[in-house]
């Protein structure tokens, strides 16, 4: 008897349907196998019997909300379509691309508040989620809540990135998970938890100094501040993939040496080219008369960014806008505002008086590279301690003037990941690596390709639509 002869009860009309089922199964199997090879997890091959049953044997109803072989109600069909759409879009967001909205002005005027971006995951390779079970289309909290988690902590997978088309290069614009977003104070979520702790530590120190009490060590005040925050605020801890998304320009890649002198970035001793839409804060001095607000509007300067006092105006400007304002008849002087070299700003990384750095004069700083080894001292430990402890999961201690990593005395450290230094194009109004240090490779999400929608938050709809920004490139 032929293997291809008809089964009992099978009609000639059934054969084309059966042939089509095998063709669909073959196509689905090829796609699935390619996906398994890309992901690199061969346990997923256990899904092949499920595919075979879906297309060929059909023993199990894999859509239990639907009845098989009968017509379902319209409601059930809509539910089925919705479930398929959620699953499909979730897979697309994980492996291919997702949308991202610019919430702040840190990238002005390259990217504007209200720009909606198409962000590709394929350029640098998509990373598998650390927490795969989550409410669809949420980052870290459920809709209409401030602190209710939208994901389950278990299972929690380690870092794995799939093959991409390229590596991060200098000057790439990158979307990434906020490195200091692992711990969040819900009531002050716009601020870094670590900055909040430093602020309270300073307050407790000043309180003791003003009261004439003997001052404690920096570590003691930090410990007191942490306990105070934990006891008085709602503090949440988040895995890497659930930390807020940020977007900045990659100024330096792993292995680079970075320095900033009076706002000018130098990479490996060479001055970085300035982007035409990059902004600094300028002091604009007039002859005493005010500048017409409509002039600022024509230059696309938000009213909220214009600070006016007796000395004139303090405004974030591109070089092009600065040149235009210099041409105003009542303007006497337009100069960028730079913090002088050697002036220590505690909020600036690495938050140590051993490094008298600020936003305009920073470094020199070497960017850690995977496999490279750095010498560790008590003086430079502040640069690397978060990498060693938080990003690469070691136990770090300092006892009797010696550094211990995982219980062993350490005089050097070999890095397990590549790191990057990110800065916003709005150089004086960007919370970036100058404040919180390096971005680890496992925090990289993707690269923006173009703006698909842009809405001006200072205007009402439909006047808010920026038609001239639709589908403009967003990668440089």
C-alpha cells in the first residue's frame, strides 16, 4: 500500500488542504529554526513538536478560548485577534523595533521634546529580556499606578544579546536603560536614588557642622542617608530591562580616553566635531531693553528655557541661534557660560574631591573595555566601584586601607563588559554620564532611525504638529 494513499474517510477535496498544511508547516519550521539559531538556545527545539501539532496532527487546541471546527462568536474572534496582536507586537518590540517618545530636552535641538522615534533593536542586536513575564507594552509599572510592578521577578534571566548588524561607534545616538535606575524613590522618581542619598548625606553633615557636633566620615553619612530614605520613602529595586529608557549621544566607546575642556570634548587627544544642533547655555546681555518673545519663538526656543534677570538672559543656544541673536539691535554681548577648570561640583561623577571635575571641565577619564585590566587604588576606586559591584556582580569591600573583591585582596580588576560614555546634545541641560558615569553594554537597548511623529508640547492640537519633522533621520 502506498504511503501517499488516502486514509479511510478521506476525500479528494481533503488532499489539497493536507498538502497546504505540510507547506505551511515547512515554512514555519524554517523560520522557527532560523530564530532558534539566532537566539542560540537549543532547548527551544522542543517547540518543534508543538509546531507539528499546530499544522499537521492538530491533537491539542492551542487556542482554548476558541472552539475548533465551528464558527465562533464575533466577541471570541475579536479576543482571538487581540491576543494575536499583543503577542506579535510584543515579539516585534523585543527582537526588532519599538517606539520611543522624547520626554525631556536633553537632546535639543537634535531631537525635540515630543518627537516619537522608531528605535531599531537590530543595529546593535536585541537583548533578551531579564524578566520575560510582564504586562504588555509597559516598562516598569502598571497603567494608572505609580509603583505597582508590571512584571514578575521570576524567572529572571541573565544578560544575553543576539547578533546585530553593527557595534556602537563614537557619536552614535543610543537608547539605553538608565544605569542608576536599579533603585528608585517612587516619590522622587525623576531624580536618581543615588543623588537623593548624596543630597541627604550632605544635609545631615551640614546639620552636625552647624550644631557644633563632631563630623562623621563620608561613608557614615551615606549610610545614615540610605537608612533615612529607606525608612521614609517608597523605594523600589528594578532589574536592568525594567529601568527607565534614556537617549543620549555616545561620546566615547570602550577603550577611549575622554577629556572635556571648556565644553569642548576631546577623544584620545583629538577634538570632537561639534554638531550643528548642539546647545550650550549662553549669557545674552542687552542695552537694557527686553527682547521680543516672538523672536525666541521664531528661533524655536521654548519660553520655559528663557531665564531673565538684571544681567540679561540665560538661554540654551545652538551656535547658529547665538549668531542670530548677536545680530539683534539691542543685544550687546552673547557668550557661552562655562564653569572654570578646577571648580569641584559634588554632583559630578565620580563624586569625589580627588577629582575636581564639572560639566565643562571633566577628565581625563579612560572608558573601561571588556578584557582590559585597570589598577585599583583607594583614590581611583570611586571610578570603578559601581562597575565592580553593581554592574558585574562582585562583593566589594574596603578594610584596613585595602580593597577586597569577593573576599580576596585586589590591586587590579579585569572588566567583563564594554562600557560607554553618553552625553546629551543640550550640554548644559542634560543628566548624563558626567553625573552618573558609565553605561554598561547590557544596558544598551537600540538605535533611533527616524522621527515618525512630532508634537510640540507648548501648543494645542493641531497646531502642535511639527510637519517638518516627520520621517527625518534620528541616528546622527
